[in-house]
């Protein structure tokens, strides 16, 4: 199985790539700065490193990258710096999700590609009629106001929910919240 991981140089992406390589999967990563990757990755036979910004790739390049992938995992996130939170690109996760999904769909593969979006704890599935307290609404409102990356994560999940949908022939997706991750015991 070939799996594309975007955001592989971050904390979550790095752990995911390590586990995939340990399980002997073929892995592709798109990273802006391959220098940040562990040295052991640079010579690993099952790892292809693509040095680029995911938003700078052309549609044709993106389509070519995902054409043999059985799964795509987006572990993209904004850097926790002032510039990372309040600077450009404001819609990194949303735009990357949209472009990756469009590339997957343009390939028209026979079986659906799995798409995993690492999202944010404060996001919820708007299709569910979950009761939300006034206090929770206030906290989420403040997050949206003060942390633009939170809005970006919400919009990326909403893109999957509303534009890709649940019955897409080419993409089976899930948005994962970090509070839902469990540490695997050896």
C-alpha cells in the first residue's frame, strides 16, 4: 500500500510516517524543508521525499503524486508562532484538503482512496444534532475569533463533509480530532 503524508515534518506527521515505515508501507511525503526529517528517512527504500510546498504544486503535479496512493493523510497545521497563527497562508489546511481531494478525484481510480484529515479538538460534526452548552459556544466562539487556524481546520472538515460527501466514489474520508487519538502500547 502506498500512502501520502502531508505535514510529515510535524510532530503528528512524523509519528505517522515512522509507524507506516515500521509496517513496511510505501510512503510519500511532501515537505517544504526535508532537512528537518530524520537522517534515517533520507535513505529509506520505502520512502519518497517530495520537497515542495503542497500549495505551490500545480494541479498536474498534485494529480501525479496521488495517482498511485491508496491513502492520503493530512497532518498539516499552522506553526505555533505569531506569524504561523496570524500570517499567511490563512487557509493552509482547507486549501490543501481541497487540492488533494480534487487530484484524487481527477484520477478516477476504481477503488476509493482513503483520506485522513488530522483536525482540531474544538471541531464537531455539524451533521449530528449534538447538544452544545452556552459555555461551549462561548469558548468555541473565542477560539474562532482569536485563533484563525481553528477556523481553517473547521473549514477543511466542512469541505470534506459538504463537498466530498459521504457517498463519494473516489474518496472515503475521516476527520480525526487529536483528543480521539490513543497511544498504542507495544
